[in-house]
């Protein structure tokens, strides 16, 4: 695979690439123990998305969302190892909570005790609003 390439599948939306970008940042935090290594990986990811036609606005929005999600906005301006250490701690807790949540849902599915509600946008208040 050439450097700065992204996986491409017909039919994937920007939402998919947004998720991939966040997952790439999460992976970088998991594998980079120092803030400088993480920063280099973050820059590489930014360049990759830029080289594939994504706007700087798209990238900045995703990065800011990532930092705010894990309460590490100060890493945007200052590469502080202690702040990065807290980010890693929060991220590993987040991953653990996700695994626990998925495991609980799987158990409920096996017992047929989980109810999943869906909201169809063609019906309800949004449809009524669009008809006006």
C-alpha cells in the first residue's frame, strides 16, 4: 500500500471516513506512549486525509471532537506528557466500558430480553414538519 492512501469502497459516506479517522486516532493513542510519537502519528493522519481530498475543515472538526470527547483539548496547543497520560487513561476506560456494554447487549440478545427501538425519519414529527 502506498503512503497516504485510504481504503476506498464504493458507497461509503463521509460518515464512514469520519469514523475511520476517529478510530485511527484511538489506535494512535493506544500504541504511542509518548506525546511526541502521538503528535507525529496525528500529523501523518492529517496529511493522509488531506492527500485524499478531505478539507482541512473536515479534519479539524474531527480532531477537535476527538480531543473534547476525551477532555484533552489543551493537547491541541501544548504537547504535555501528563495531559497525554490522562488522555490515554480515559481512552482505555472508554474502550473497557464499550466492551462491557457490548458484552451485556450480547447476553441480552441471547436471552431475547433486549428491545431495540428504531425511529424512521419518514414518519413522525419530522415528516409533519417537512410537509408544511
